[in-house]
């Protein structure tokens, strides 16, 4: 069994996955993320779960850490 590669080296995170992770990085709860983005709570959970899988992350904090550079680029993009 080989370890999962980070998204920066493998599958890229979608725009929505990055949005959800960026809000999570700012301490938002899943419910708050859902309200802010106008999507369902279950959609937030799905985006996070998919991002964790792509990143090979263990949990929310690990995913935010692994995606930090991508999140920063998303937040500073016009």
C-alpha cells in the first residue's frame, strides 16, 4: 500500500472544496459554511470529505494545513 499524495502533487481540489476549506480554516462550523455559501450542511460535509481524501488528510486541521498554499492563492485571487 502506498501513501496518498497531497493534492498539489496529485488530484487538485475543486474551487468549491477550496472555498469550504478556506472557511473551515477561519474557524467556521459546517453549519456556518453552509449558510455562507448557500449550500446544504450535507454538501459541506461531502466537500470536506472529498478534500480530505484528495489530500490524504486525517482530519479538518490536517486538511487545512496541507491545502494552506492553495487556500492562500484562492483568497488573494481577484
